């Protein structure tokens, strides 16, 4: 069933496996949304959801943990990207775990990858229509500062969408979605803290030509926590439906423990199942 509602997916590195669990439950129940917005890991997970490939998001997260060409210091020092671009955005979808490009294009739902323009400091919401071409938008959305190269698209340079809009609920609302389902990877009660002085110093040096990156990171906790306030208000007023972990996970942004990742995936699936009746009541109201 395609619902006229927005789906908003937060990032969070490997914690995005929680979102994979939620989305696999949605696929099992045939739940889809007219417009979907993915940030960073959320954009990556969104791809397999829109192509209808159940389990693929989880498999990609865990199947290559021991491969130095997937996510490693080796990849960082040899290519400039912690997550190897060639493997993640070409070898995996085209060879190792084939992506269903045809099913993706036929899906009437519309997907958007949230990216940050490091020249303007503004979030942009790039359409994901033909993923053989638009995969660069997904890559940009998931390109973390300091451990990724800047991604050129058109006349712009882009990095992680979470820098400028970590939870694009307001954008979804202004995009015409009166109902929105938000999937977060941060646990109940989470509030973002200021970036450390060491990290900010590195950012100032690394992105000296693009000072907006430093400004965004310096103030990110303020913007993020304001978004949480807005989200909580929308949920309270019945204008948004939130699914998020109930407890803090010990899964790191870059996690190598397959058991931990499996547990977090199963937690996402179980929590989606637990709120299924309430979700249906919300969407069908």
C-alpha cells in the first residue's frame, strides 16, 4: 500500500542497520510512502527499500566487514575515503549483491538523498530517479567529513547531509507531506553535545577553503536539538509518527562486530512490529 505520506530516515553510520530492520518490516507488510528522504546511512538504506530488496540493507552492512576494501583505514589512506567508493557504490551493487535498478525506477515512490553543499552550507535534497546515475547523490549524502573526499555534482561540492539537515522533517512538511513517519537511529532521550575542540580544529584546517563546514559542525548540536524539539512537538500533536531505539546501543558509527549489528537490526524490526497497529491507525486516519 502506497501511503500519501513522507518517510524521513536519519543517518548514523553503522547504526543505520536499525533502520534496515524497520524497513524490512515495512516491506513484509507492504507499506510504502509517496516521498522518502534519506540522510547519510539513511539514504543508503533507502535504496534497497525502494527497490524492494528485503534483507539487502542488512546484508551490505555485515557481509564485507572483514574486507579491507569496504570500510577500513587502508581504504582511507589509499583512496581518501573510509568507505571505499569503488566497492560500495559500484562493485557491491553491480557484482557482489546486485541492485535491482529496474524495480527501483518502476517504484512510484520518490526518493531524495539529503546532501550538504559545502560551498553554501545549505542542505539540498537530490532526487533519486535513475540510481545508475544518481548514486553520486547517495555517496555524497554518506560522505563523512575528514574521512571522505568532497563529492562533485554539477557545479557544487558536497558532503554528509547530516551536517545541514540531520532529520529533514521540516523539509518533508514543506514539501507537502501532511503525515510523516520518522525513523531515528538515536535512542530515546538523546541530545547532541557540542563537537570537541580537537575535531573542530581539524575541520578548520581541512576545510579552510570551505568555512561553512566548520560553522555547521560548530553549531550542529544546536541545530540538531532544535530539530528534536520540533519533532517531539509534531509527534505530540499527531502530525508525525516516530520510530527510534528505546535504549542506547553499543554499536559504534564504524562497527565491526557482526553480532552487535544483528541485534540492532532485530531491535529495529521488533520495534516496528510492536507499533504496527498504531502506525496503521495513524496512516489511515
